[in-house]
C-alpha cells in the first residue's frame, strides 16, 4: 500500500485485510502472535492498523484485549486509524483504559513515531 515505507527495527505493523469481526478476530490474533514470534529483531511494539474496521463488537474487543497481554513479554500494543464508530465502541470497553490514550493514534506514522520516540 505504501511502496516507499521502510521497516522500523523493533516495530511490527499489522494491517488486517478487511474489517475485524467475530468470525476472523481469532485468526488475526494468531497471525499477530506468529508474526511477533517470527520477527527479527523481536518487536518492542506492535502497531495494529484498524483502517478497515468501522465497528468493533465485544468479541473483537475482548480478543484485542488478549493481544494487549503482549506487554507481559515487553511488547507494547498501539492502535492506529480507529474510525469514529469503532472509537466509540473501544471507549466503552476496558481495553481503552488498559491501553491509555498514548497508545491510540490517528495514523500508522504517528504510532511508529510514538513507539520509537521520534519527534
């Protein structure tokens, strides 16, 4: 999607191919886990791009909350491109408080900058 984009060591950016919903969220969670395990160097941050998700149901939010458990392995979870309706859904779920506003970003670039402390 961005041919000029370059990998940032320690940051894994994941963009699911389509909207997240109860039927695909477990597969997405497993794919993120597999990508984290295969990444070299190991990531300190996972940025999840939700540009294609306009609504986040409870099963999706609960599974994203499981992804937040990456912090037990020293890996931060940041979320980018949260659409208005999806943001409202997220705000109503405990995950929003666990992530905190510092982990929610309007763009992937903003999330990567925050993850790498680049102004």
